[in-house]
């Protein structure tokens, strides 16, 4: 009877160790992915904002009433 409980404890510990390892690997992978994606997304948002601001300035610079200056 003692040998059966030793084997079952070893099996449970082996399964638990694999689950902990998988959880740790998933956490590390998620951290790396976020560490790469977040800065890329921030750069894209900044670029999109700059494009939006430029286009807005160009469209509001000349209204229908105003004409561009002739040189």
C-alpha cells in the first residue's frame, strides 16, 4: 500500500510541475509579445495622429471664402 501512494504522489507532482512550467512559459511569452506590440502600437497611433493634424490644418487653412495668396 505504501508503494501505491508514493507512485500516485510522484505522478501528481509530475503533472503539477508540467502545469506550472506551461503557465510560466505562457506568462513569459505573453510578456514578450506585449513588450513588442505596445511600443509598435504607440508609434502607429502617433503617426496616425500627425497625419490627421496635418490634413486638418491643410483643409482649414483655406476656406471657400478665402483664396490662396497669389505670388
